[in-house]
C-alpha cells in the first residue's frame, strides 16, 4: 500500500493543472504569512472595508454563495454523470472539509468571534446590512475550505497549467468575499484555503492510493452506465 500511496502522490504533483494551482497558491501563502506577521488581527478586514461600496455588495453576495457546501456538493453529484471518479473524489474531499470545519469551528476554536462580534459598530467604514449577521464560529472559513478544495480538484481534472492558475484565482476571489462581507478574518480564509487543498490531496490519495479504485472499470464510467450483476 505504501508504494501505491507514493505513486498517487507522485501523480498528483506531476499533474500540470495542479502544478499551475500550486505555484499560484505558494505565492499566496508567502504573501499571506507576511500579512499575518506584519498586521494586527482584523486589520485586513478594516482595510478592505474602507474600499467597499454598495455597487459591489450584490456581486460579492452572489460570488460568496458559490462557496457554499450545498452548491459545491451539487456540482460534485453532477460530475458523477460525467465520470464516477470525478464526482466521487469531489464528494470525498467535501467530506474531509466537513470534518475539518466541525473540528475547527465547533470543537477547537468554538469561541473565536467573527468580525461582527469582534469590532464595535463604529470601527467599520461602512456596515454591510445585506450580509448575514454571524457572530461565532469564525475559524477556519468553511467557504474558503470548500472552494479551495473544489478548485484544486478542478485544476487536477483539467490537467493544464493555465487552468490551474484560473481555478486558483477563482478560489481566491471567493475567499476574498468572506472578508469583504465581514464574515471572516484573513487568517480564517488563509487557514481554510490550506485545509481545502489538503482535503483534495487526501481524497485523491485515498481513492487512488489506499483503496485503488482506479482498478475498477466503473470508476471511469458515468454513474448511469454502471451495471451491477444480479
């Protein structure tokens, strides 16, 4: 099994789409750690808030919903009708995201306040009344985990370096909306993005390295073409 896991990891790292995603992600991680080290908790939220405006609010609300677990799960179910491998990998990745989310938000960091409960009303340049009023369970960002898990998987499936860059930028924009809408701090999004990518890597390793489902013909078929023997 150790050899199969090693081979699975090797295939992931050799995938051109994942490389494109990972190179872009590495730049973000470096810049992000600099921002975390040189700013106070909440500074990034207030900085972005001063440049927010009503003309952007509706777009940000629309984009942030793309990171909902239910939305992404629906996409993964739809992918089952293309190839079981695509959809099942996505669903396993989302399952891991769910585990990480509940461990972080509900168990380890349940007392972490969101921006609405951390700042005073007067601290904001403008208050976004159309955003949800969430006060607790800030760390890490579940939306960020979900969208980075999904987009890193799409990068692998696309297998093109330019596609990896595009999928990374899409994930980054949706992660940004969580800060813009005063739902999360930068650290929440930063750690969420890391856990999301880890979830996809683990899902790929589990299905290809541990369970070796690529041995079975049905794994590469659309779900509606699978025939079970009676």
